[in-house]
C-alpha cells in the first residue's frame, strides 16, 4: 500500500499550478477563483436544493460524494499575496474536507450563494476569519480543529471518545523554513514559531489506532478526522471525512496515492494499521 500523506502544512513548489502568473483568475474581495468553480458550486446547490433540512452530517456525505473522482492536486492555496483561494476543480485532503464543510453549511443557510460560501470558507480557514498575510492562515490541522471549535463550526470529540492525551510538539514549519517560499521572509518565522508554541502548549486528545475498533460505534458519518502521526514536528498526516459502509467506518478523502477523491476500500481501522506513519485520529464533528 502506498503511504497516504497529505500533511496540512502545504509545502510550496514552483511547479504548483498557482505559480503560473499567466493563469487567468477572477477576484472578488480577496477571493481568487475561476468561473468553473462558481459553476461547480451552483451545480452542487442545484442537486442538493431539496436537502437543506437534512442533518449537517447527511449533507456532508452528499456533498462529499458529489466530488468523488475529482483530481487530487497539492499546493492549490499557495498564492501571493495571501488571498482566499476557491478551487472546486481539484483538492488535496485538507481542502476537500474544508470545502465540503463550507458547502454543507452554506446549503443549510437561508439563501445559498457563492458569496456566502466564501464567507464560510474564509471563516474556517483563517485565524479569527481574517486574512492578514500568510501567517493568518491556519497551517496545522490540530489548530484548525481548535480554532473552529471556538467558532462553533465543529466540536472536538476526541477526548470524550477515548480520553487519551496526544502529547505533541509541533515545529515543522519554523524548523524547515526552506520548504516554504513564503518563509523566505525571515520575519515571518518567529510568528510561525510563536503559533507552534501555543499549539504545543495545549492539552489535546486523540483516538489511538489500537482503540479504534472498540469506539467505532461512537463515530458518525460526516465526522472530519485528522490522522495523527509520529513524524517529528507534525500533528496530522492526512485528513478525511468518515462514511459508514456495511456497518463499518471508511474514509472519504482526496487520495494522493489514487490521485482523486475516493471512499477507501479498507475500513478506517485497516487503513490506519497499514500505514507506518499513522498513530490514530483526532475527530471534529460538524455542528
């Protein structure tokens, strides 16, 4: 099995599709997108128009299923200066889960629109929902869960399920600044290091992979999971949405190995146990 790695720390490479200055984009109040993105969003809205009264967990599965087969592409958020990037044509594991949540929340609203969707997306992607340069974006997924729990967008249920502390020291970005083109501005490194220190000071919890089978009944369709890792300096290795098949939990995700959005053939337990780097999961339940 090819190891699935979709680290929430988006390492920029100059071959990224967003690095081409000739790429045609449209801007709307710091939003960068293509017309195709609006067309895709309108299509999702149209398909799910009559489902707005469904529970958010059900909408998460329906919206996520719509994107099955969408290509996996990394580094889609890396644009300078920092702006809100909307890309529904291709995903990495993080942007897949994040966009599905933003779409589902928008559908639950009174008047679904592109503008409301972008407000939802910006609110969950940035600290305090405000775009103020590269360091305002939430770069670690454990921090994404923490910040969006404060905004009442999700609930971190990892502690109540397994009561297992997740001892964590994140420092990958500040100790590998050469991997991030934005961090060529050395003044940003202390800001990132300060954020990492704050994240590392928190008492966090996770569900170890060996405990998963015993608590699987407490997981819901539509839960967002971050796969924890033993890789030094990192918190989360991969991100996906839970979906139950045949009574067992599977992972709906943008797979780097399969290069598209899929539902895992293996159960989540099997998926984790086959990975040398995975140690368990953190769970964020959409509210």
